[in-house]
């Protein structure tokens, strides 16, 4: 299980406690539907897609998502989030082949 | 004379036996694969409750998508997102995909804003639909047709 590339972006870059900020989470994932055929071998490529994404702040769940293969390759998930204070924003994502990864970002409000 | 009738008869039999089942099969396919799919998925989530089309739900998607593999979809709901009145869940559907369900997003008051944006794959031109569940138990929906030039599946 190789480590996947993922990225969390918070917009705007400078924010205060109580502000509602935009959180962008991107992950490099093939998101195979399970109905596509490999052009060279003619075999069906097995389904491989993210089925759960969890956004946590200081280990408290903010948003949980259940997803299916209809999402695009290298999907992007955007939500809004009210900054309650200092802490860590963590995203845990798992796919249908049992791969579980996580990515975190420190939240440091100006005031 | 007999020979002519015989050949005619053969032709009619062949034509009906080929055409009729193919029509029947085509009708069955479209009904079961697409229409039933979305209806079943919706009733599974709502549990038989009625869904109202609401102007509170803003669904943004391109009217014409050149590439069906990457179609940005944005859903925003007018909601105060307070402890007592907030959006519980946003469900995203692609009504004619093999699997109609794209994402279920469970929100909490900690979000501050009922918003979700992602990118979906669309196989053919179809409606993209959002079903929103509020904390009061209401189901609101919005949908938009997206024309796809090149399909994104397969």
C-alpha cells in the first residue's frame, strides 16, 4: 500500500477564531468504476474507489462522507468549517480495497 | 402462387421474431437500470417521505460538460446552521449513471455553512440531483440537466 498524495487547503490563509473558512481536500486516487476495460489486455479493471472520507477537528467529527465510484479521478472535496480555536484538522479516508490514509493540517487562528 | 405465400409468411415470422423482443428488451433495460435506480435510491434515504423541490437548495453544475470524466458540482443550502436548525445531510446523485449515488455528506453545526463541492463522472447527458435532509426531518431537492459531449465512464 503506497502512500497517496493528498492536500488540504484552507482559504483564506489568514483567519480568526469564529471565522467560517473554506476547506479544500484533494487526493490522488484512480477511482476505478469496475466497468472499464484495460485497452492492452482487454481485462476488466477491478473497482477501486474511495468510499469514506472523515473530517475531524481535534478528533471530533465535523463532516463524514460516504462516496461511490461516480466521483471523478483525483477527487476534490470542499466544505466550510467554523474555526473554534487552535487545533488540528485531520482527514481520514479509506477505499473499497481496504486502504486507509490520513492527512492533517494545523489550524492557527490569528486571534 | 403457393411458393410466394410461403416466402411471404417466412418473412413476416422472421421480422416479428427479431423486432418484438428487441423492443421489449430495450424498454425493460431503460426502466430498470435508470428510472428504478434513482427512485429506489431516493426511497431508501427518505423512507417514503415526500420530497419537495426547494429554492433554498442551490445546485451549480455546467449546462454543457465537454468532458464527462470531470464535472464540477457545487451545492449550497440556505440554512442558519445553528444547533437547532441545520442541514443534516446532502446527497448527490447522477440519475443515469450505473450507480446513481455519488456522495452522502453528513454535516454538523460545526460546519458553519451548508456547502459541499466535488467533481463527478457522468456517463451520458443526464440530471444531476441534490437531496438535502434538514434537522427538522424535511427533504428538499434541486436538480439540473447536464449535457455531456464525451462520456466519462468506460
